[in-house]
C-alpha cells in the first residue's frame, strides 16, 4: 500500500504535468482520483473476501442440532435427538422335525361264502406272446392252402399295334385339310389390296395379273414367296406385298399330321 508521501509526490507530479494546461480535461481528473479509487477497490476486495470466508461458519451455526441435556441420578445424559434406536434381530424360527415315511401293506381276508366260484388263474407271459388275445380260449388249427398258377395258352397275346408312318418333311400339293389364313382368305385378300403400292402403275390403263406361290410351314409361317407373271415390276411388288402382311396361317394336315404345303394366290389389278 502506498504511504502518504508517495501520494504527495504523485500530486506534485500531476500538477507539473498539467501546469499551464486545461485541467478540466479528463486525464487530470483521473490522475487526481487515482489514489482514492485504489483505496476503495482494496477495501471492497477485503470485504468480499471476508464475506466468502464467513459464509460457511454462518451456515454451520444455523444447521447445528440441539442436544437434550437432562440430569439423571445427579449426572448429565447427552442424547442426540436424531439417534436411531438399535434394531433387535428377529428370533430364530425352529422347524419341527420331518415325519419319517413308513411303508405299509394292506392285508384283507376274504369273507367266507358258500360254494365260492372257481377262478381261473391268468395265463403266463409266454402263452400271451405266442397266441392272440380274445374273449374265449379257442384252439387253433393249421390251415393248408394250395396255390395253382393260371395256365396261359401258347401263342396267345396282344396284337401288336402298327407304328404310325411319319409324313415326309417335303412340301406337298395334295393334302387332307388345306392351309388357311387366320381370319379367312377374304381377310388375306383385303390386306393384299391395302398394302399393294400402285404408284408405279397408275395411269398405264393396263390389266396386270400374276400368281404368287409360297409354302405354308408347320408352325404357320410362310416361306419361298415367288410371283409368276408377265410383268417383272408387278411380280416384285406382289412378292413385297405378301411379305408385309402380318398374321399366321393354319398349316395343312395329311393323315392327321401338320405338313408343309404349297399355296397359290392369284392377283389381278386394273390401273387407270
């Protein structure tokens, strides 16, 4: 802590610094009040430290328990108020001795009667294993059976079934059921007219004819499409038109089997 002489020296130094200057400036006031502010801060710090140190003592004084002071037989007996009485252990339970189990046998004497029925003793285990269980005792008899195998006449049997002859895979012209287009031949003819490109032949005024021959396969598709006519351009357009048409055919049948067959379809058109 600074003594009085130190504060006096600081005041003289302050006066020298602010001589011929504006002392109303804030720095002059701060230097003049520096000592007083320092002393106030020191006293406040000491007060806060003392308050913190004395707080536990004050709290402990309020939490102190009262003690009953009683005089008994000329002396003092100090007994705390919150003392818990000693708990006595429970008395041991004595179990009675267990009773001893004794095996017993019940003996019954039959009551004597006049003309008692004669009881048949039960059969032995070996007799039960070798016989059937029934209500009466029956003596069995061995049965003799004879087996006579049936007599089979010689050279007598089931007539062999003739194998089914397979039809050749080559396309045929004579069939039992002809091939047909799904929806009918008229539907096929309509599709040919709708898909035929007549731009190359319009204005010629000619009547053109050709016959398209193709093979209807066993799966309903067609192959080997060929047109036989006088005009090569008309034949090419007819073959192209037949290939465009979508739809399956019903294959022809021969002897109940699907076969490849030839199909001929004539085409004739008049161009004006």
